[in-house]
C-alpha cells in the first residue's frame, strides 16, 4: 500500500476543479501524503497529469530515483500518459493498492565529452537529437557504432531513438515503429542530404558515438525535447542503453496495440 506520492501537473493547464476535488478526496480517504510540483526522492510513485511532454519532463529523474511513473492524460496525444481523465479515480485507487502492472522501458544514457576530463550525462526516454543551428547549414556527423566507423551523416541532424520514442520525432522523420519490448535503438537521419541514407536499428547494448566535425555554427543536442545542450566543434556525443529501466505504470484498460490503433487511427475491427 502506497503512502506518499509526488504529483506533477502540466504547468500551462489549470486542473479542472472537479478533478482536483475527486483526487484530493481519494488521497484523504486513503491517507496519502502528496508533494506537488516536484519529484520528492522519498515518494513511492510519481503521478503526472498532462501530456507526454509533461511525463518526459520528469522521466529522467524518475529513472534515476527508481520511482514508478503513472501518466494521466489531460487531452494531448497521450502515447505515454495512457490513462484517460475519466479513468483517473479507478487508476489512482489501484495505484495506491499496488495492483497496477509495471512496464520496464529502456532509457538512453547520453554523454557529451567536451575533453578527456570533462563530460556531462543526460537520460532520455524518447531520444537524443543532434540538430542544425539557427542558419540551418547542413551539419556533418561522423558516427561510430560498437567501436566501428559507421558513416558520416550530412543533413539537418540525427535522431537516436528508443523504442518508446519511436512513435515521436523518429516517426515524423520516417523511422520505424519499434515495440517497447524491444531493447534496440534507432538511428534516424533528419532530412539527409543523400538519397541513400536510411533509418538503422541497432542492438541495445551497442554504443553509438558522434564526433562533431566542420561545425561552422552552433549545433544542439536535445534530450526528449526537454533539455538543450549547445555542442561545439570536436565535442563527442556517446549514446548507449542506460543500466536498469524506467518503471512506467501500465493502464489496466488498454494494451500497446490499442494505444497504437487509437493514436494512429488504424482500423478498429477485424474486416474493417
Ligand atoms: P512538443 O513539441 O510540444 O510536442 C511533441 C508531440 O509529441 C506532443 O504531441 C507529444 O504528445 C508527442 N509525443 C511525445 N512523446 C511521444 C511518444 N513517445 N510517442 C508519441 N508521441 C509523443 O514537445 P513535448 O510535448 O515536450 O514532447 C517532446 C517530444 O517531442 C520529443 O521527445 C520529440 O520526440 C518530439 N518532437 C517531435 C518533432 C516532430 O515530430 N517533428 C519535433 C520535435 C520534437 P502530448 O501531446 O501527449 O504531449
């Protein structure tokens, strides 16, 4: 039985009064203490009310602290925030009783090596993107995989996506959808300046390294659309599967294929 949760509400949205009342009454009745607006390291679960973007905002922290994450959708696309608002009370009740199932999602560890002694690591649930600068000049990205030279990508950038992120930026850039049970990741070039550049699926345990070359303007590293890091000539970005997983709490009401069907508008029934 849970006793303490962190509650994160999408900052742009005013939570409807009725929803807040229902939630507060449930927490009071079940004796739950709540920290709102930040991730409390002592919390036993993090509840996010918002869209996938809101969930991505706390995913890295939830992974690092090993705290399970439950997403309740407030009207956005909602691939990761699987619970609909009208299912909130039932889902929170089951969460408190500990009867919800966990999904273990792979996380990318993204390290920027500025020099031999200086590096910074970020954690991504969706992807790491290396993206062109303000003038939109073609960028040149020599890339290694598993210690071997792979190729030099030239274009607007490169997406290194997890299976979870495969339905996000990767999909818009022409990459494939990967079931989140697959611990592989995808290299997807963004608007490549070559007709033969194609998305590539790599084994999860392989390390990918990109070394910046001939950078004539600032290039960005963007992690899950939440963190931006300015890269400079000579910087090296190393991406690999992080140890362990993010614990994402599953909706008891819909499986992955139902979510895909709902969100991508696929045929709903046999023979349709
Ligand atoms: P945003 O630019 O405001 O919205 C991005 C959209 O992607 C939202 O509709 C979001 O859903 C959806 N999304 C996020 N993760 C998803 C996933 N795993 N599967 C399917 N859809 C997903 O940014 P944001 O809300 O902070 O989300 C950041 C993400 O945006 C990045 O990780 C990147 O994947 C994506 N992005 C996509 C493009 C593109 O498609 N051209 C460009 C930049 C970034 P909600 O509406 O539920 O929040």
